[in-house]
């Protein structure tokens, strides 16, 4: 099931999902580094990066939902 889902997904969806995962991972790493080194600026700077990753993830869900709806109408 998962292989079919990913195989039928568009390039736009795949790009959004992988970008979102990358941004969230970078944000989490920045947050951990900022908090362990007591660098509040770095810790706070990581939050918009995580937020952008979450926004891209939601956009990917919307794109995939639209593609599925179009496929069901056919």
C-alpha cells in the first residue's frame, strides 16, 4: 500500500514532503544545538524553520488531497 501511494504521487507532492522533512530536521537540530550551547538566538531562530517545514507539510497534504479528488472524479 505505501509503495503504491508513493509511486502514484506527483513530483510536486514528493518535493513538498521531502523539503518539509528536511526543514523540520534542520530546525530540530538547530534547536538542540542552540539549547545545549545555551544560545537563545539560535534556539529561537530554529522555530521559524520548523514552522516553515510544517507549513510545507500541510501544503503537501492539500496538494495530495486535490490529486486524489481529481482521480476519484474520473
